[in-house]
């Protein structure tokens, strides 16, 4: 009987095949996350009370068009941000990923005074409320504990979008860095699935 420390060719082939299969599965998973669904970890309190620091948010990568995996290049679809969306985009200042609320789109005449928003001459606050607004079907609360932030008035050109945080006095947003092209948005937030300090939740956005 003889012994050898070298692995047989068949064993080597099986080991390499397993590594290849695992690697391929990981690439598929990463590609799916990049092109279809992913998650976002909220870094700040600029979207309070809707989002808290440490919240984990499920985002739909298809909402504004299918993107090539690992890039933001649009391949298919023509989805556009709509008023009320909580959307993910890259900061035009430093490329950091940000999450804010879409409050106005191309053609809208916007006025923000003391943190309160009006679109095309209509105040979007809920009747009798100063801390809640409605855009489309979405109703959300505001955090005005630090004031309303800068005022803004003007018309949004076609193809452009204005974003703001729900914590109006504590948000660095479109009032500071300006309007964004609609194609700059690459994911729409769907729901909070993990709430900081609470654990698993399912809060639709």
C-alpha cells in the first residue's frame, strides 16, 4: 500500500468546481441586489420622524428604471420620481448616498416658508395640522423642533426634482445643494424593516 500527500485530480477538480459555484452564486446575489433590491442604512436624523438614525430600509432599485449591476447606468424603463417618494440618490456635492423626500418635480411652482411647503399655490399641510403633510397618497409627519430651515421659492424646470428632509430645520437638502436631474435617482425606499432600538418592523414609506 502506498500513500501520497498530493490530492487526486478528481478531488482538485471537485474543490475548484465548488468554489466556482459559490463564487457564481455570490455574484448573482450581488447583481440582484445592485439591479433589483437592496437596503439602506439611515445615517442621520434629517428624515425624522419618518426615519431614524440606524434604521434599515428596503429600497427598490427598479423604481426609476433597471440599472446595470454595480453601476447606476439605466438599461430599461423610464420610471421617474414622484412627489412624496422617499428616494436614494448621490449627493451632487461629494457623491455620498443620501435619502430624502421628493417634494416637487418638473413644472411645479414651489414655496417653502418656515418649513411649510406649498405646491402650485396649494398648502400641502393636512387640515388643522402644522406637523403633517400630504403629497399624493403619502401622508407624513414633520419635525420642526429645530425650525423650518431655509425658505425657498421658485419654479422647478422640466426634468428636475427638489428634495427635502422631513426634519426641515435639520436637513441639508435641495434648498442648499440645488435641484437634481430626475435621472440622478436610482432607488425608491419601500419600507423600514429594522428600527433602531426596536428591532424588526415593517413600516411602509
